């Protein structure tokens, strides 16, 4: 596809998504600024991903660390990279300097390995805990009932800042995902979050909502939505 054609297509889709996001925010009495749109570029080429910052989209997500490294090397440093998939411990050291937020911390072992590496690299790292809220066996993440037990561990972290929770709802009709999203919001209120700025009120970050269900997620309090298909369907690699 010609670059100009791709840009026109992306602009149209983005405008449509913005309209839907704005409407969902309005229904929930929230402002659009409370929700960050993360464009999930895993299905498109580096060339297509590189068009996004040109269009004003700087929050980009990848689910595989190596693909994130590859695209991060090619795109401008102004991009804020979000890792939204499983992070193997042997990929932590390369990933840390590249990412703005890791959405997908799914074990205590990973949390501790991140803390260790962050100390070594003398940097702070913002993360979310992935919760397997739908309880499907195929999914990564903490079980909802495990979360309260994590409190002492979270309080002991110094350089890893847990700002909230992430989940993937089961693939089903969007309205049926509502209870999953509501339960994540309620869970987030029970965990001790990192206090980055003592003066500011701490709002838990909630990464929830994908192409299929993002409007419901926004109605239920999502602060980050992760959108792939609705933006990139048909663009291929
Ligand atoms: C691929 C992916 C998305 C985007 O999904 P779409 O349904 O294509 O919008 C969101 N979150 C995670 C964790 C993903 O792997």
C-alpha cells in the first residue's frame, strides 16, 4: 500500500476510535484526558508503526519483547513503549531502558527480578500487575485472590513502581466483559500503589479494553486502552 493511502486509512480509523472513546468518556462522566490510547503495533511493520508518531500517537504497545526492541531501535525516541505481553527474565536487562510502562508483570519472581535489575541499572521502572480476572487457564497473570497477599512485597519495592493493574477480558460480547472490568477496578483499590508524587492524589492505573470491548472498559474506569485490530486490521506486515 502507498504510504499516503496508509496514512489516510489510519487517520480515518483513528478519528473513528476517538469519536467512540469520547462518547464512552461522556457516558461515564470522565474526560478524554483520563484515558491513554495505546496503539498495539504487533501486527504491523516498523514502517507502518513509524507513521504513528507522525500522526501524533506516541504511546505504542508490543506484546513480544524482541519485537519491541526491534521497533524501538527504528522509531524516534519520543515514542513511549508499552510492553503488554509476557516478559521472560532473560530479556529484562535489554527491555528496561526501552520501556515507558510494563503492563504485564505476572509473577512475584518477575517482580523481584525487575527490582534487582532496576537497582543494577539505577533506574525506576513503572509497571502494572497483570490479573487473570477471567480465570482462563490459557492466560498469564495473578489470580484475583492472590493479590492481597502481595501487599508486603509491593511495599518492599524501591525501584519498581506498581501503579495499577492490567487484564484481558475473555473474548466474548463486549457487554459481558463489564463485570471483569469492574472487578479489576475494585481490586486495584485494595493494593498498595507506589507513591510517585506525594502531593498528587494517587489514581490506580487500569489497563483494560481492547478493540472488542474498549468502550465498556472506559465506562468501567480504564485509564489505558490497548487497541490493535480496530486501528490496523488489513494493514498486514
Ligand atoms: C494484541 C493485544 C491487544 C490488542 O488487541 P486487539 O483486539 O487487536 O485490539 C491488547 N492487549 C494485549 C495484551 C494484546 O496482546
